[in-house]
C-alpha cells in the first residue's frame, strides 16, 4: 500500500508542477497580447526592417554610383522638363548672341584693313 500511496503523491506533485507551468505560460501569453506589448513588438519589427532597407540602399549606392547618379540626374531633368521647355529657347538664343559677340571681339581688325588695301592696289 505505501507504494501506491507514493505513486499517488508523486502524481499529485507532477500535476501541480504541470498546472503551475501551464499557468505561467498562460500569463506569458496574456502579457504578449497586451496592447503595449503588441506596439513594442511592432515597433521593433519596423525598426529592424527600416535598418535592413537602409543598409541595402547604402550598399546599392556604394556598388552602383554611376548608374544611380545618372538616374538621379535624369529624374531631376524630368521633373524640370516644363520649365526647361519654356526657357531653353530663350537661353539658347542668349548664349548664341554672347558667342557671336565674343567672336566679333576676337576677329582680327587687321584682316579688314588688308582687304581694303588689296582693293586699293588692284584699282590703281
């Protein structure tokens, strides 16, 4: 009879330990579904994803500088296409006028005098 009694006592202890473990797990599960815990877990997950994305973008920039710079420049030009279309002809005309004025200043004046002297000599 003492053996069965010991078995019963051991079974009761095991069941009490299992019950305590189940209560502990239930408390942990309840705590995990509280709004504060859900918010903290969500914030952590978002922070991890943002950090990963930022790292990937940095690596992409580091490995592909020229294509990304070209794409950025093309994007800026595309954004400014309307103002460029409106002002480019005026700007091109101003640049052409400045180039003509600069070319006129650098034309040798002696060349015009030589032409008039050649005409005078030919007339005599």
